[in-house]
């Protein structure tokens, strides 16, 4: 059985640096992410740990989203070639799905993965609230309400956002239902 997550050793710094594998798929991080992280940490002398947790949590949101695409694609028997993380977006490179419907489902995979993580955290925050630890609060805020806001933004139906593809699932679903009913009446 393949390991779920594998970290390569040594990690070689390149334009896109391979930092791990998830379900057999290489995950690359662009050099600019490391540069931004170094600048942020160098300029935050008072609370570098909170900054590091915040940055890691934000990259975690991107990774969770792209891993959602990965899982959806693999469930639909599409090969996933790689995941790339950039400072404000990620990319999952996968084999062209067999149908438009499958492509729409894969587009929803990232948002659903974010929701699976964010909704329980938001529920926790509504019931219990934030802690006395700033680093934990940064983690909770970024993986909870901020992640859900990013997911909602990503569902806008234009450009290269997932919403440009994902929303097509609804009419396709109804078309399939209609076709199914038509075949049953014959």
C-alpha cells in the first residue's frame, strides 16, 4: 500500500520544488512562496511563530483545495500528474476526464475539501470561540472562516476560477436525470 504522504529527502530548491507526495502525486511549491515566507519571517520580529503558523495554515488551505481535486480525479479514474502551489493559487494537473460531468465533479472537489475542513472549525468557533493563544487563533481563523471565504470566491463563475466549470454540474445533472427518466418510460 502506498503511503498517503511522503516527504522527499533531500529537498532540492528549484523553480518548482518538490516538497512531498500525496497519494503518489508530486506536490511542488514555487520559489516565490519560499521568498515571501522568508521576507515575512524576517520582518516579524515580535511574533515569528504566529506568522509561521499563519503562513503554513494559508498554504494548507491551498493544499487542501488542490488535494480535493486530486481525490476527486483519482476517484473518477483520472491520473493526477502533479500539484503546484503558488503564493495565491494552486494547480492540480490531471488527465482529461472521460466526460464533462466528471470534469465538473473534479472542479467541485477542491471546494468540498475546503468545506470538510472549514465547517467543523467554524462550528467550533461559534460554540467555543477563539483561544488565548494567538498562533492557534491564526490557525483556526485561516482554516475556518477565511478558507470558506476563499472557497466561495473560487466558485465565482468566471475566468480560471473553479466556478467557471463547477456550476455547469447542475444543468448537466438535471439533463442526465431527464434522460434517465425518458429511458425508463420506454
